């Protein structure tokens, strides 16, 4: 693990730092080369902890969801004892996809090809569809059980996998990002839950463009002008852009966040007039319960501040007008897939759930008033990258000449949090950081 | 059950709506809605999207009347980057059925749609089923609710859904 990252030279040739002139630049081939795409798969997505899902998605024993994580098809399931498990969704016999549903509840997974049957909770091979042709004890060493993902660990019910058996423990990996996940998880004494209607989107652009965008506050007033104009109409008489203030941080290991104050309303727990008078006492009650449980100071931070967090490499937690969690994966050098979930608090008042979803939809998501314009920016950047020679992207805003790149700080509209991400990307891709214990 | 005259009137109305959308005459499209009208796009890839409730499920679009108006204002600005320049679309509407309701006032109708869209050389096909709740307005209708259920299992290729289905 890195101590201070104050080096003048970085590891790979894709990222350059010039401390004297306070410049931090990324070679745009990092966004378009097939070689980088391949190396990211073999390093970033094989060494880092990757978000698999939230415990609420598989609340009951036998519940499962299937999803593609870092290029691998996985099954995330809860066994009969209530523990979470992660398996590769590939039959130990010939490799066929075993489970074809996106979600459900089952006791066994049965391969459609030759009928191999696996216990859904343990992955143990129960039956090969026939007794002929196999010796006694054929699977006595478990070689033919459903293959298990090497590592599965959780922080506050956010479950992560790692494909490297020697990886550092999750909590050490999360570093200071754990504190930000805690601020999110602290919203309710009952915990959080994923709201039905998760979104999967495929769009143009290298996956890192969406990562950068997710905690880039600089682009808000320009790219999202039409959204802020709408917001000004909604919250009458306020210039919302002007009310923002806050800080951006590198959180170690490439994680980063910015945290701001902005009166755009939060179901936990900041009332604004568009939520309606009926919601007002209920949101105040939510706030009061926070104060009772967390103390006034922390309750204030949980309720009133907004935060955009990235857990390196690709988990985005946007705790702002709603609670949006997404992961982003490359499907080609110039194409990305994003999974987007809206979270709410468990046992949330139905009116507040409605307010939450309503508030969320104005900005976020493929049909919102802002997200589509972000997608347009990815496509434009990708096009510019691919159709202009020798370009470098600049991520210098707010850079101090002596800053520790992994823990830089700055105004929230600066790019300190992004430099930490890129510094870690550079170290892992270049082989200087293995993230092993 | 309502008769063929009603269905013919509904078809005429839906074709007119499609024509306004393809011509980006969104101010006129917006006027088709009642004062409490809603425009909904349920999540893709779920069972029975026609029954999903935006108060409990994350929709792609769940606009009340105010937000329909704001959506139109936004889409007509150059700063709505995802649709500037505007995409070209063609809304095809077929399999129109009157599902029920009171012919004289409020009826539920359904229709199948395919929207072809092209922008910057990228083509997209969006197929699905409409569920409109229509209110009689002389010899035409106004829209109390328009629900466009996509038959996709993920949003691709452009990812976003900034234009109107």
C-alpha cells in the first residue's frame, strides 16, 4: 500500500504529472486503445474489490440475483443459514450458464444442458442427471461443485467480490471510503434497500468517462444548465448553482468523493416546498430520529449534505437528491455498460418513498433531465478522443504542487478526487500496486 | 364495449400524436394532456409494466403535468445536449384496441408502437406497448395518462431516453 504519493513521475506512460507547472494529464489513448482495455481487465478488474450487490436484494434464504461483474457472470445468493454467497454462473461440467433468470428464489440451480443440479446455497453438486458412467466419489474433493468466487466480503450490507484470493481484506481496501459508505448507511436505523426497477444502460464512451463524470462538480453549471434552470423554477426564487459549496477529497486507494451543501431536497432529511406540506412533518420526524440516534452534528451531516462517492474502480454512490448506486464496466474500448439502482430506507413511509422517487427522477436516470446530457458528453469526448491526434486530457484543476495524489483535497469543483483515481489506476495498470496482503 | 367508431377516433388521435412527436411540435403535443395528465415510462425488463406504480418503483420517466411542460421546455433548448441537434424519429402505431371505459367520457386504450430513431449515424429501435387513458374532448380526445411500456431488457444503444416515446 502506498504511503504518500508525492512522486514526480508515475508508473505507466499514460498518466503524467508536472508538479512545477501544476499539471496532471492523461493520455487519451487510455480511453480508446484495445491494449488498455485488455490490461484493465487483467489488472484493475482482477485485483480490485468490485461491488456485487446489496443485501436487501436477496433478503430471504434462497433469494438470488445474477449479474456480470468485471466480465464474469456471477450468482449472488443467500443460503439457508442466511449467509451471502457468490458463485460463477458456469456449470462445472461444460461451462454452460446454469442460471438464466435475473432474480428469483430457489433451492437448486439446474444446468439446462446435461441436468447437473447444484445446491443454491452451498454450490454443492447434488446430481448429474444420471448414475451411469461416474465412479463412486467422483466429486469427493468438490472439484465439480459450482465454482465459488474467491472472495466475498461486505461493509454495511454493501457486498463486494474479489477474484484474487490473496487480495487485502475489503475493509482495508476501502480505506477512508468506508466513512462515506457509513454516512450513507446511517440514514436509517432499519438499513437501506434497493427499490424495484434497476436500470441497465449501454452507451457510447469509454467507461472511465462515466467514472470521472460521477464526481465531477465542475461540469454541473455548464452541461446541466437546463436542469438547473428547471430547478430554479421548482424551488422558486433561488439560484441553485450559487448556493452550492463544499469540498472534494481523495480517500486513499483511488477512492474519492465530494461533499456539498445544496438545498435541492432530500428524503433523508431536507424538506423543500415542492415535496408538499404533507411530507414536511414526516421529513422532520426522520431528521429528529437521526439526531436521537447519531447526535446533532452527525445527523446534520447525514441529512443536509450531499455526497458523490467513488469506490475504486467503478462503484458510484450518489447520495444527493435521492440515493443512486451504480457500477460501470467497459464492454469495448469505446462502449460502457452501467447498472443503476435507486436505494431507499427500509420501512420508509410510502409518501416519502413517492417523494424520493419523484425527486430522483428529475435528475437521474436515462429519462431524467440531466443524465442523458452526461451520456451525450461521453459520446462527444469519445469522438474527440478518437478523431483528434495526440490528445491529452487535463485533470489539473486545483492541484497543489506538493499534494499527495491519493489524498488530495480541494474545492468540490476542483479535480482532486479524480487525480487520486487516476494515480491508483496508473499504479495498478503499471504493476506497482497489487493490492495483495 | 365501445364500437368501431370509437376505435377509429382513437386511431386518428394516436396518429396525430405520433405526427406531432416526429415533427418535434412538442408544445402542441403537450397541449394534448389534461391538466392532471401524466406521461410514464415504466422500468424496462419487468413483468406487467402496465400495472407498475411510480410511487413504489423506479420508472424511467414519471412526469406529472408540470414536469411534462418542463420536459418540453428543456427539449426545445440547445442546452438539452442529448437532443441537440434533435434526433430523427418515426413513431409507428398499430394494433389499436379500446380496452374499456365510458365511451362518452373516459376510455382506456392500448396500441403497439415501434419508434425508429437515428442520431449521428447511430440507429435505435424502441418497441413496446402504449396504454393511454383518454378523455373525450368534442370529436377528439385529451390524454389523462400516457404509459409507454418498452419491450427492451436494457436501454441500448444510446442508453438514454431523452426524446419522447
